[in-house]
C-alpha cells in the first residue's frame, strides 16, 4: 500500500523530472558528506546528459520499467568508462563495455551514478577493508555498514540511490541491507549473469540488488534476470510454479540460533509472529545442517577458489592489498586438492540433510545476521567479528538457495532485519511472502515527533520505527508555533525556501491511520518532498497559523533552533 500511495502521489504531478532529480541527488550527495561511499562518482554533467537522453527515449515511446531510477554499482562490477578496482587501486582496469547487469539496468531506464566502495576483492562482511576508507553505517556512523557491498547499501539507505548493485558470495548482499534498514535481494545463483564481475568465488558468486522496498528490488531483478550466452554460470529459470496457498515457514528453535545482539532474539520472535499473522504456517526446523555448511565456506577448502580468482595478483602485489584480505586469500594458496574433494563430499552429505529439512517447509525465516558491531570492535578483531556476522548467510550459495533480507523493525535505535531463504528459483515466493506482512507507511516529521522529543512516543506506541535522517528539498520555511508542547510549522513556499532537517519514520497502516486521525490543527498531514525528489506523507502547517509565529528557517531544523533556547 505504501508504494502504491507514493506512486499515486508522484503520478499527480509531484514528481520531479529526471533532470531535476539528478540535480537534487547531487545536492544530496554533497549534503550527506559520505565520500567513503564512492570509489568513482560520475560527474554531474555526464549524468545530466544521460537523463536528457533518457527523457527523449521515453518521449519516443520506449518501454522503460526502471525509468529515472538512480543506481549505484559495486566497484567490482564493470561500468564502461569507469575503473573497476574491486577495492584495490593497483588492480584497477578500465572496461570498454558494461557488465551485462549494468547494460540491462541502462536498457531498463536506470541512470548510473558511479561505482561504490567495498571490502577489497569482496572479501568481508564488515565494510572496513578498503583503502578508500571504512564505509560508516547510514544510521549510526560509529558502527559498521556491513560488507562487502558496503557503499551500495549505504547509498540506498541514505536516499542517494534508488537501487544499487552488490555481489553476494557469503552474505555481502544481505548483511549490509540488515544493518542499514533496507532490502537486500540475493537471487538464485546464475539467475543474473556475473560476466563482467571480478570473481570472489566464481562458482558461488551472485549479483545482488539493494532497494528500499521489496517491490523495487523485485522489479530490478525482473530487468536483470536471464541467461547470458557468454556466461557459463548463468542459468534459465524453469517455468514458474504455483505458490502454495499457505506457506510453511521454517523457524529454528530459539536455543539453536546461537548468541545474538541484545534484544535481537526477541525482535526475531516478533517477526516470526508477524509472518504467522500474515498467513504463514510456522514449522520448527533443525538449523544444524545449514550452519555446518556455512562453516565450510571459510573454515574448509572452498576459500581456495578466492585464490584462484585473484591469488596471482596478490602474490605480485602483497603491499597493495589489505592485510586481512591478503591473509585470508593467500592462506588458501597451499591447500591440498584432497581437502577440496573432502569438503565437496561433506557438503553433499549436508545437502541431503538440508533437503530433508526443506521438504517439510517452503521457506526458512532467520535473523539476517548476529550483531551490529562498532568500527572499533572490528578493528580490534577483524576476523572473529566478521566470522560471526556470516552465521546465517554463508550457507545459501553453497546449498544453491535464494534469499531475501528485509527490515523487521529497530532495536535500541539500530535496524534489525530478517531473511527469507528458499530453494533455487523460489525467488518470487520469497518476495510474495515478504509482501504479506502488515504493510507500513512512511511519514516525515520535523519537530516534536523527532527522536528524543516529547511526542515521539505517539509514533513508537503505534509500532513506528525510525527509518532514516533526511532533509527536505529546498522549498520550505520553518516556523516556531505558540503551541504546548512547542511545535514547528513547515510550509512550502514558491521562493525563498530552504532545506529543513527531518526524519523519516515508518508505521503499520493501521497505526498510521490512528496517528493521522489524532493530528491537531493547525498541523496537517500533506505531501513533503525530500531532497532526492521523493514525495512522502508528512507534517505541514496551515498558512493561517503563521501569524505571530517566529521564522526559524535559518537554523536549518527544529533541533538546532531548540538548542539555542536551552544553550546545549
């Protein structure tokens, strides 16, 4: 419903042109000031030229399902004209053509902003193993963003990109999604071609998609999927199977999940209840064969495939490689061949047990990851922390499963996410199930409902969760009203406007209705345009209430203004 509402608002003329959106996006990139997100950001003039050409394509009647979507691409995927670095400047080369996935994005009407930062050679789940800098979390910059597709996830979470491409071998398209409160789609292996992607483990690699909604992610997958005659790992999806009327949802016993961050076990239980309330049939399952397979990915001989991919380069350029990445990949150089075959045999046995579990359910529900560590924790124990983060993600590609990571609320002010996992080519079933949970609606707040403010409880008591900090487009003025408790009034103006600090929250549809019904005059819920061009329901003020109000626009937001009154 949320997506349909916002699409309807946009269709009624509130959406910027593509050229205007590009300009607003580059202003947003400057405002968020996260240079570590990017390896190579394209010049604004080049993207504006692409936008003008795109508008001409649409005017000519071309079908463009991703028309005007702004996309970021992980730095180990070829984008014509930009260096492909895989997070290592010494490795860089400049491809003559786009990888098929990038070409398909462009063909569908997306605009490419640039290439994003990553854990070097896609080796890590933390987002800190890069000479381009550690990518900080979108919600709490003192914490990790998750990796290896760190820059792509944060670009989406900050509202800079609508979509972003990542890769996922061990969880790199899912862990960053969970830690930044967005959707991460890891398709069935081979469904999306990987030609033009610097391999991590060639036989296991997937191109993943980040988006803010399941609908946007699945639409992108529809545009990206399909075989590539020059990619021997690509596969054709079989004919779609009818989805079960009531999905059997496999849920591990709480005592088999292992150690989780404080509050996350409870949050997972609440998520399981939400899926059951949406019609899924909960079935208790044994998770051990999946966890045992996960341990094989790094603790066994499968890591040798990483050496096959880039080992020769590492041997020749040891000083140019992140020390942790170097130790992981180079450590596989001398693994004996018999270890590989022994692990294949072990994986075959585990697959039999996993298949037995999957025969009793349609989908697994798991926490996406185990913790949200601070940057300092990773610096102190880079390998140990990373290993724990992949507990629920490492097995998916080894066992030929697809997965969808989705937000599931917030714990102690940080995003919490769950993951739906299914058999190969059950991608559509996962998306359908994710859509069945109670729909939620976003709202923009600028004053007394901000975090830490006196009316914030009116959101949290109705199931509201913080999504992201934001700013409006530069067409508003903010006034201090004479209300109790103190509140501001946001007014859209034809000229003389400015960007105002805001927060985006999300409410269940029912809670949203209750909340809106209680909004007192002179405040109203209208349509607020954010600086990226997106239009979201939010607080506005009746112009008649501005008589005698104090114009506080120059402070840039309600909290800076209030700080001048308290002296803090």
